[in-house]
């Protein structure tokens, strides 16, 4: 079994950083949401739109990273 050498470009590093920042923001909002609903059972979380936007952003960043990773790290199938 051999270890795979992984190619990580500068753009991929930047995406990793953005993903980490976005996850941190998401975690903060999710904690705020838990606290909100413990006090406001019948009201919508006041930052739900922001949480939806962050979830969407995270999904887009993740998809972009995966496309780049696949492009730089997937070997073509030999014919």
C-alpha cells in the first residue's frame, strides 16, 4: 500500500481557509439559534436568513474545493 501524494494549490489553500472561517461562523450562529429557541419557542430565529446564506456559501465553497481537488489529484484512467 503506497501513500498518495496530494496536490494542494494556492487556490485550494485559500478555499480551505474560507471553509474553516465559514464553519466557525456557522457554529456560532447555530449556538445562538439554540439559545434563541430556548427562550423564544414560538418565534423564528432572528438570524435564520444569515444561517441559510452561510450554509449555501459553505456548500459552494466545498463543491469548488472538490472540483479543484479532483482536477489536480485524480489520475486519468489508462486505455
